[in-house]
C-alpha cells in the first residue's frame, strides 16, 4: 500500500512539528500543539501490526517495544511500519515530525519480515499477545493494520472478521481500506457485524482538500453479513471513516523523514486518535470500551459528501477536536451515578460535531437555565449567582464530564421591559355591558375581547351593602374598571388589585383563570375582603415557558387572600391581609423543573397592611406593604434543595384623580417596589466530576439572596371614556436599583376600545 517514498533530510536536522505545510494532515483532523498540551496519549499503548518499527529513530526511541513471529527473518527495520508508527505516535521532541498521539507507547508486531507476510495465522498470535500484555497492565487500546488481501476491493482475509470478533472487548481494530480505487466487496460474516465488530474501523484516504483520494477504496453498499443485501447497520459504510492519506510526511529508518501516500497512512491517524480519546477518558475517570471509542469517533466525524453515512466517506472525516468534546446529548446529572450510555447510533444518521454547550439546550438536555425569582430582572444573588455553579460539569452520552460555563446555568439579568400590555389600562378591543337594578340591588355583566383575541367575562352584584364579583379569563382585565360596571366595583377593586400585585411574577401563571372578589360589611366600621384566583382546569392557550419569565401552560395554581379593613375616619380605611398561593410546576411564577427544579410544588404565604382614603372628592390614595414567605417541596431529582423560608417584600402607593382633566377620565400614578426575594439561603449540589465506577462527585454549596438593592417601578396612566368606548396612554419606568447602577428602562403604551 505504499504509493511512494520521497526521502527528506535527516530527521534530527529538521523541526517540522505542527508545520501547517509539512504536517497539514494534523490540521485537517483538528490536532494542534495546544491540544497535545493536555492530551497526548500518555499512559496508552498502540499496537502496529506491520513491518518492524525502527526503535532507534529519534521520534520513536524509548517508547517502542518489538515483537516478532517465530521463524521470521528480521534483519532490518521496515520503511512502511516505521512511517505508520510515526504518523500515529512520533514524539513531540522538537525534532522531525509529531504524531497524532506523541505520548503513546508503541508495540511493534512484525507481521511482515524481510521477505513479506509471515502472520499466516491471520494475526491471532499477535492479538493474543496484545491481550496478554493488557492483562499485565500495558493498556493497549488500538491495533493498526495498514495491510490487506491482494484481491481487488477485498479488505479482509478469509476468516479474519471472525477472529476480530473474539477481541471485541480488548482493543479497537483499525484497518486500512486498500488502494485499488474501487468500492469494497461483500464480506461474508456469520455473526451480526454491528454487534460483534462494533470495535472495528475501516479507514479510507482523503487528499489535502478533503476529497476522496483517487486510489482509496470506498465502502459502497457492500455488506458485512451472511447475505449480500443487508440493513444499513451491517454495511461496510457503517464501519468506514476517512483520514488524510496523500503525501504524508513521517519517519523512515535511518533517522530520516519521508513522504508516503495510501490508506496505510490514513489508518494510523485514527489509531492515534483512539489513544487520545482513551487517555482523555481515563483523565476524566471515564473508562471507555473499544466499542464506545469507535462510536465517539464515528459520531464526531466531519460529514463529507452526501449528508449522513454515505457510500464514499462513510461517517466522514476524523475530527479529533470534536471527539474530545461532548458527543451526543449533554446532561446535568442529579443521580448518584452517571446514567448508562445509550445504545449505539444507527447507521445512516448524519455525523455531528458537538461543542461544549452554553445552555440550555434541548428541553431536558443539554441542561436548562435555572429559574429567576420575583421580578427576574430585579433579582441579584441567590440561585442566580454564577459563582454558585463554578466548576459545574455536564456529562455526554458516554459519561465523560465536561466543565461548563457557570454563567450559562445561573442565567443573566434581564433588561427591564413592560410586559403587562394594554390590559392594565382597562382598554379593550371590544366591550359588551349589561346592567340592571332590582330594588336596592344592582347587577352588571360584561364580556370583553382583549388585544390577544381572548375573551374575559365578568359578573358583578351589589346587594345589602355587600359586593361580589366573578370572572373567567384574564385577571388583569377582570380588575380593570369597565364602563357601566357599576359604581360599587371601584370600591371593591383596591383590595383585589393589591393582592394581585403581591403575586409578582406569579401573575403569569394566571393568564387564564377564574377570579372572584367580595366585600362584606361586618359592622359599621369593619369590612371583610376576599380575592381568589384559580387556573386549574382552564383551557389555556398553548404557550411555553423558557425560564425567562414568560407565561406557561404547564403550571397550575390557586390563590386566596382574606382581609379586614377598619374605617377609622371619614373616607379612610386601614386594613390587614393574609394570602396563600399554591403552585404546581412553578415557584414564584417561574417554571422550575428537571435538574434545576426548586420543587414540584410551592407555597407562598403573604402578610400585609393597606391604607385607602379620599383626601378630596375626586382624589383617592391606596398604600400597601406585603411580606411574602416561600417554601417548596419535591426536589428529589434536582440539584437544588427545597426552598425554606425565602422571604421578600412588596410595597407601593397609588394616586387616582378622577375627572381631573376631563369628565369621565382617570389619571393614575403608581410607585411600586416589585416583589423581590431578598432573604433566604439557597443550597445546591453541584456535580464537579466522577469516579471510575461512575459515582458522581457533588459539592454542596450555599448562597443567599441580595437584599441590598431597591428596585422601583413607576407608572402613569390616563384613561378617558365616552359612550362609544375609551382611549388611553400609559408610561412605565423601571429601575433595577435606584440606590446603585441598576439597569433601567422605559416603555409607552396606548390603546383604543370601542363599546357595542
């Protein structure tokens, strides 16, 4: 399989290591000097079944053992075997060239002597020797076979595949495809090739431009099977990969360098890659089987030619850099041990070049960004602290740990933006109102279509001094002041608005809900208040939550708040409240699942006081303070421990001026400190590595929320109504920390509604 030799100057007189011109072959497969700084094959052995390797060559000396067949005549070192060994493992010594795995140990088996092929047992004695050496600790991971039958298109000797199957759990067998420039022929095999030969790689050659070399055999559609027509998994293409093979510079005996071409030169690139992958696995406490190493090489290959595994390039071009990166899915592990690797990929699927993720990622893997709490862009520290996840590792399909970017797991601070839309103005696209009075009782009902096209319905009644309201749809619209809804509704709204405001980000899970509020006089000075929400059983719009504070259709929740108010002066009331929010699938309104779940359920208890009054006929004031405490449950499959006693507060004041500018108008100014989790400890078990037996190493860490910031939200809105509808405008201003350099933003909204 030697296509030519061009002697160069003596190896000791040249340093061509990593040369982009002389060793372009390394660049083609992603091998660099920086890669070798961490992974060079040290501690791993490779066997070269070939002519004898020159053990005295400066690039190979001190790392080469020689084994010969009895009865052979060995008086000289072989050009071919030495060249192959140099490609695979020439040392990085500043002299000559460098191999793919310069730290690997070479075991030279002379299956060719001075006269030619001598391993008439098809290499059984040599393979048995490799097995024996491994039992003694040699750690030989690959056998390079840059030879084959002389028959055109035939890659294997008769019975050779059956022999290879006996060593499936011992080594990766790397076989040159041959230099006839044809499609390989059908290879009879009584076993199941995809299972029994899962440790086999057949290597074709490409030139310096990644075109298939004219001399290289190709897989075609031939089978390794008992029959000549087979499934894709049993075709030669499923075992086929390509590597550089044209004009490759490597070692030859006599301290020389020389160029050779052929699939014989392509194969040792793969053999060296096996050593690198094996060493990397051991460095990561991840022992890899020969079959797993082969899978990694296949799945990380650069796809060439037709998409997927094809009849020319097989899986594609060897890509060492990608093979040492995560292959397949990456997972944040929460179990005591690394999950069992999945079954081998089916042939016919495209090769991939996975890179270390900067998550999340698919819904379950790669890992997702953990939740934020309260108003996400106001939260600092706690579970969103990047340092909490420093050194976190993710695991690929083969159980290999890879350190990930901790900031990607902690999430980023969001830029403030107005998310509530026009519904907070009470401006709707269509309104329908019905009002009636029966004695001293009044009733009203309306149906409204919001800007999102969904309907909200409400019924309001006043009887015997008590007020009751029921609704279905968007709670923000339910709480808006509808034309013709009756004067009493505005009296019931303050308590409900305060309680709804105290939900913070959890408002999002009640995008569609059943709402209820009530005011019941208990005496001349004391009133009782109620406000409740539930989305259980609601037919919500199919939306998804991406852990950035958007609405979710997957979470269920219910909220109930009770209060008392005392009229201590004319038009002035002071009250207290208690509320309880039960969530399933979220915590504080943000989705929480998988490895970063803070609990499958959460309970938030809120305690507050509020003051309402009318200092003038057309001016009213509402002020409130709410303290919330959060607990969660169900973190058995999470890195996080359950939330216990997380607390935060929410307070603000609202001024309403009616008819101040024009009749039937409302001018409202609100200054709020959004709900912010500011006190509590976060405990998390961060995966930082693994042991050889698959045990995952966790580091338990603690972080606390930062309560030193003071977020602020200011809103000015103006609404004017007529018998035909209403129009209005609103201005929002946000500041994440008015005491410091917090992010700030402004938003303007305007709207028009028509009444029918």
